[in-house]
């Protein structure tokens, strides 16, 4: 059975493997053991409520219970942009006209902004290639919203997600090569590492102060603004199915899009119900349901068969064991 569970310090080797497999541009999964140790420690402390709410960063692992293998990762940040800026480019449309000449021009510009302070973020969604079919990705993705729905007061009213921008098969990033690198004279990987490991002062120091006119950029850069990395297309589809939509912001390094949704309008947050668990040997149901625990501290999630009867969710013993719940405990379920 696949179960989504909190990450902890013992998951370092698993997380490092996933970081290596994720490839370039996946800022939240650096191939840096020291950063990953810090992240796992923070996740462990976040689930135990040992850090202030805005600093909590919950990391979730997708585990195969029979083997103990970890095949995926996802995360939820309670808030971004509070201690460190959360920089983006806003894609703006402006109009210039000359009535005397009868000329009207539409221009698109990129302007450096820091607009997302205090918003929650879902991210770090990555699965091994052999797990990207059969519903594992949907389970891992939706588990983040079940976590938010368990204790929504811990999260902002606005939730965002950043998607990785376009890279070529050989690892080149057109937007970085033609635009961002002009302002940040370093390797992409170094800028990516510094984004996660520093206070981002280097971005404030070096980023363009004035808007960049998109028409002046080379075609390869223009073509990828707001576009998603091929590996991110399924993640984008899952986000859209939950109600997320682009908000006009793109990443300053790879131009990948930012999408947002009101917390209470996220489909899984809105539709999941809190019910009392009734545990039986076998469940007679046609389709599996998304089931999780009802608290952040003890969070676990699975997709298994369940029957809803009034205020009761009938689940199997195997499901109860995977969730670590007992008869009468409250579970959250989305059918």
C-alpha cells in the first residue's frame, strides 16, 4: 500500500536520491545534503509544532508500506516571503498610443516584484519515473491539501504553487541563458543554490530595477515565459483540477508560472469530510477514496476503498493500520 507520511531526519538518503533524480531547476530539492538535513529537521519540528506557525515547512514522503521504499516527495510551507523576499517577475501588459498618428501599441513587460508575502505554498512535488502512473501522483498531490484541510488555521487564505520552467533535453534553460544570466553572471545551479540557502540579498542587488520589454528579448526566451517544464505538465493538470490558476507571476530564473487558489476553494480542502472511523475486515466499495487523519501532528494519507454511512467512514483494518487510527477516531475522506 502507498501511504503519504511526514518526513523526518531518517529520510535523508531517500530525499537526496529524489533531489538528484529531479534534475536542474527544482529549487526546493537541491542536491545539497546539508540543506536537505536542515529541511528534514525543520519538517520534523514543524509537525511537532516546535517552531512558530509562519516558519513551518511540512515535507511529505510517499512510501510503499511493504518495502519501505520512498518513491516521492511533496511539501507545504505555512508562509513564504516573511523572513526572506519571495521575488517574481510580474508579466504586465501596457498600452502606448499616438492619436495624432493613429498608432496604438500593446507592450508586455517583466517587472521584479515581491507580492506573495505571507501566502502558503504547495510545492516540491516529485515522483520517481516508475511511480508516475496508477494514481500515485494524485495521491501525493492531494495529500498536501488534506494536510491543509486538517488544520486550515495554520495556513494562509491564499495558496500558491510555482512550477518549473522550460529546460531543453540537454539541461539548458532558454530564459536563464538569454535573460537572467545577463543580470546574474554565474551558473544556473549556483543561483538556484543561493536562492534556497541565502537571504536572497544577491537578487535585490543584481536584478533589473526597470521593467524588461518582452519584445526586445530573443525568441527562445519569449517562447518559454509562463510555460511549464515537460515533466511539470502532469503537476500543472493536477493543480488546475483543484482550482489553481496562473496569476501573472513567473520565476525570475526560468520563467516558470506561479498559480494560486484561495485556500477554502481548493477542491480537496472544500470537499473532504471529517467522519468517525469504523474498522472492518473488508470493505465492499467500487472505487477508492482519499483518506487521511484529521490532525497535522499525526498526518498520514492513503487512497483506499471506503464506504460513507452518515457520519461514519467504513475502512479496512489494513487502511486503519496504514493511517495509524483506531475505531472511532476521526478521519477525513474525499470520495
